[in-house]
C-alpha cells in the first residue's frame, strides 16, 4: 500500500482566527480558490467530525469529502475514496507572531497511490500552492479591512 504526501505552506499576514473562519467556511472557497468550481455542504453549521461536502473541481469527478479530524482553530482534515485510492486533505494553521502559517497537504494511499502520485503529483502540488495563494490573498485583504476599520474608529 504505497502512500505519498504532497504539501505547501505559506505565511499569511492575518490572525489565526480570521484564517480559520475562511478555512471552515468551505462553501465560500470557490470565491477565492481557483481550483474549486463548487463546494456544497451536505450538513450545516460549523464543521464537525463527519461533516461532509461535495466538491466540483476542474478535470475531476464531483467528489464527496468527509471530515475525519478536527481541532479548531488549528486543523481539519477530510477524506475521499475512489477506486483503489484514498485521499486525505488537511488544513493546518499555526500562529507565527502576528501571522499564520497555513499548510495544505494531500495524502494519497491505497493500491493506486504510487501510480497516481507519478501521474498527477505535480498537478496536485500546483493546485495546493494555488489554493494557498488564494487563502493568503483573501485573508490578507480581510485583515487589512479589519485593521483599517479599527484605525478609523480609533481616530473618530
């Protein structure tokens, strides 16, 4: 049973609470993550263990992901299974000074993992880097807006 982990980390100039709000609001991801066409929650409320969502991404079949690990506001992971392949995607957040380190990872396991990693591992790496750029841009935009409104109210 071959396994592979592909990850990308970036530092975001925003507090962890703000980055977590973006992370757990999975249905908003298509607004700022270019690799997501549609995310539809199959339940409501905050993410919990066993929360599920159906995700539509370019050149991939629509897939249901189920939350299998959760430690708000620092981590959640969800899994999806396809014939011969188990995918586990994780979102790990860590405070670094005022900033937040956002680590996105995809783990592939199962009998098809080795072949799939060779075939599409580079594309997965590109996709999670693009996702992280989207999270960074949106979180920093929101953080500037929050800081700007606090500065204006302090001046007023």
